[in-house]
C-alpha cells in the first residue's frame, strides 16, 4: 500500500494516554456517522479498513451496538492508538486492531463481514491498488453485505473545486500513481466485482459517500 501523505494521520496529535488525535477525522466523523445510520445493518460483523487513529471506529461501535466492529491498520503506531481508544471505550463490541494491507490480493477470502467501512484512502493509493482493494472487499462481504466508501473523488473526470485541484496536484507531485479517483471509475470497478450501488451521497467539503451491496 502506498504510504500515506500529509493529509492522513501522520499529522495527528499525540496525547498523554497513547491516543492520536487527527483534526480531520474529528471534522468528518459526524457526516460519516449520519450516513452510516442510513445503511448499516442492525447487527452483524463489520470491518473498518485503514482505521487510522481509531477515532471513528469507537464512535461507530457506540452508535451501532448490535455490530461487532473489527478495526484494521497497516501502521503499528496507529494500531497502538487504536488499542488506546479501544481500552478507554465502554463498548464491548470492539476487538483489537489487525494488521491488514487491504491492497494485497487474497485477504478477502479469509473472513466474511456484513459491513465494510473505508474512509479517506483511495486518493492516497494507486489505481491498481484501489481496484484490487475493491475486488477483495467484494470477496470479503457476506451475501447482502454492504461496503461504505467515503472520500474525495472526481465527478465525471473533473475536479469540483480549486481546493480539490490543488490537493490532487500536490498528491500527484509526490507520487504520480496516486491522486483523486473518478466516481464513475469506482462504480465500474464495483460493478465488475458484483457490487450493486445502493446509495451515493454528496457530503460536506466536496466529498462523496458510496454504499454498495453484494448480491
């Protein structure tokens, strides 16, 4: 998986109790939580890919007590932060984070999930890795399982604001293989993986939220 860029939890603030705090994660938590309230199952097993600091998943576990939440993260420092959030949480429906590189082929056949959540990652990895990730997610979903995908995307091949254009340019200057993915490309990859688009929502700060369902 391509290393994360400065937008991601590399710039999170460390706290005395071992948790990392990312202001961007705090800002987008409420919109994501509101969208998950529409699409999450009442019960089941959920995987969060690239859980980052752990701020989101403890909130999701509190909001959806009937779901058993499984965080994952490639970076050991962030896994330590997730551990700290889990330890301080009152939620019994959280497990320790696993080391998962979701861009590697094969992981999707190991377990089945009723819900998989991914926020703010696809613009930080290559198209090849993003396509592999979606294919593996489709394999990992139980029948009628749902994939919630959130982040910044192009719309019909176009960047929708000057801020998005500047950020996309910064990303591609750091690594020509990464940057914003097109919404229609994501939908095509999902369809090719037998995932049906159930919901597509415009989110604050020009982000998008997709919900796909496995047949």
